[in-house]
């Protein structure tokens, strides 16, 4: 597992302080199995002061493939996590500027494909495999995540 420490990436979050022990989810990246949370805790140096604690939880999937859509691809041995990729928000949001509504994107790296280490249950994954039928081999398409590939 490689975590890219080369640059500090700020993560901003606004909080309404309801309870002292509440933990807030800043990032929940199902594609790379990462959750980033934060909560306010008493400072060790000054107990009357609170500091923001961040926790990064990474689940490394066992037997993940280099190409998750190809069950025959080699097992993945290197996992790279970059905070800029984990925190990017590519869905456009509406903002108001000078009385006009505009569509804005919150990240600049949305044209690059996201590397997935496991199946994102919201996406449809397929693969093809050789199928022998009546003495003839045909390549047949198979669905790897049926719930996200077929509409209800």
C-alpha cells in the first residue's frame, strides 16, 4: 500500500456542533475502499481547547485484480492512494453569482479515470469469456455486478 505523502492536501469541512463525540464523514470512496472521518477532541496540551482529529480508514481488498473487469488478470500487489483523487468531486453543482445560476465542478482532475480496487456497486461491470456451444466457441458477455447493470 502506497499513500502519497508528498504534498499536504487540505480538506475543508463545516460543522454544526451538536454533540462532543460526533464523527463526520469527509470522504467515503467506495471505489478505492477509503473512508476519511474527523471529529473534535480535547487537546492533550490544553484540555480546555478542542482540536480536529482526522482518521483515514483503508480496506485493502484481498485477491483484487489489476483489471477488476477481467477475472484472468494478475492479482494487484500495489495500491496507491492520493488525497487529491479521494477528495475530488466531479458532479456539477449549481451556484449563484450575481443573480445568475451557473453549473460548477468542484475538481480539476475529473477527466482522468478513477482507479478502482474493487467494484463500485453503483457502476455496471462486464467481461467477456469463451463459451463452448454445440462445438463452437463464442465470446459471451457476462455481467459482474448485476444489481447495477439491470434496471428494476
